[in-house]
């Protein structure tokens, strides 16, 4: 009987505890797993020749997600943007374009992203006093001939920007330049090319292109002018391209310079060379295109569409490479300036 009373007492205490606990002891919940921040994959975007057309340039930049509707940097901290030169000539917006590019470089850096602007052959032409492709209407935006001359001096508001730019850049395993890096220059290395550019450009400018380029870095075989990869038969130039890429520890080369009248980005040598000058400026039709590289996926971006550029791993024989190298070097006289 005493055992029964003890059992009943313990049962009543247990029931009372449940009621008290429900009212006074806060329930504990299994915490939800913390949401991990979703970092976006690194994105490389490249755009080629702008040639004095601010409106069409902005259309392409917006299409590629580089700027927002207010023309501010929209690439965040996950985008590296490369502009491969030829901002000037064939249009009136030289001042606006260079000012915008300088501004975006700062905005990209503040956001943790990166923007790279390279020299093109038309930058070198203007710095050396070759103004064959300067429109009279563009000249008028500077105020006078003297004002434009002063703007492109090392101390001028455009010259200060241009004299600090590289000729060649590499991002991950992709080399960027305006025309193409010939194996003879690739063997010297990208750092050497850019260091020589800084060293030689002042005299090249002051002499109007008659001095300051003893090795032809700014000439027809140099990285801003060379068209061999874009125009010569693939069986002849793909071995050259592979040799150049090997010297620079790169997998592909992205260039502008050679306009694609179709308005479509051109892939050559099994995706190892990508020509991205589609004629953005109104002078060439106002086509819109950009190149995007995310990881190993390379895409041509167009208005409302994109196309993947694939590589099948094709190789080219290196036998006789230096013989064909001499045969297919492009001279400035071989192709008219463009």
C-alpha cells in the first residue's frame, strides 16, 4: 500500500512539472543551419574596338552586365573586364569614352572587381601624330587643333591615361591584346613587352613615330598591328599561335583589330584564337557583342542570346614552325590601317 502511494506521488510530481515547464521554461528549438553566402563565380568579359561611339559602347556594356542603367559599374567583385584598345578614331566621342573608362576603372576597384584597358594601334597612331582617321567633327570637340595635340601629350588629360596602359594582359590563362602576340615577342614574355612599352613610348611620341621602337614592338608585327592569326590560313598560323601561347603559359588569345563584318565573334585554331572586333561603332554598323569566360566555358554574348565557343583539343605540328613564321609574318604594308 505504501508503494502504491509513493508511485502516485511521483506521478503527480511529474505531471505538475510538465505544466510548470510549459509555462515558465522557454522551449528550445534546433537552430536552422546558417545560410552560406553564395559567391558568384569569377567572370571575365572582353569588349574590343569602340572607335568613338559612346552610345553603342554603353549599349554593349549594359548588355554584358558591366554597367547599370545609370552607367555605373555593375560587375561587383566577381568581374574582370578587358577592353582591348582602339577607343579613338572613326567617331566623335573620344573625350567621353576615355573619361568613362577612367571612371569605371575606379568604380570597379572600389567594388573589388577589375577593369583593364589596353593600347590599340589607333592609340599609338594618335600618340605619334598620325591622325588619318580623326573626323573633323571629333577634332571640334577638343576646341582646336592645338587643344587636341596637348590632350595626347604625356601631361595631357588623355595622354596621362594612355601612357600608363599595357600592350598585353593575361587573366588566368587567357592572353588579351589588340592585334596578336607573335611568337617572336611572346618568347620575351608579357612583362617584357609591357616594360618596353613604358620605356619606349615617350620617345616614340615625341619623335612622331620615327624613333623609340628599335625592336618593332609598335610596328606591323607588334601586338597592336599583327593580323596573321586572324587572316592567314589556319594550317599556317595555328602552329605559330600554339608556340606563342606555350611561351606565355596560356590556353587562348583574345584580340580585336580585325573587324568581323558579320557582327559575330570569330573563333579560329580550335578556339585558341578569338577575334572580338564586331564593329561596335556606327561606322562599322553598330553591332553588339562581348566575350564572356567563366571557368572553362567561353561564350559570345549577343543581344538576347549567347553562343558557347568550344575547343576540341586539336593540336598542330611544330615542324618547320620558324620557316612558316618568316613566310607569314604580316607587315604593315600588307594590310591597310584600320
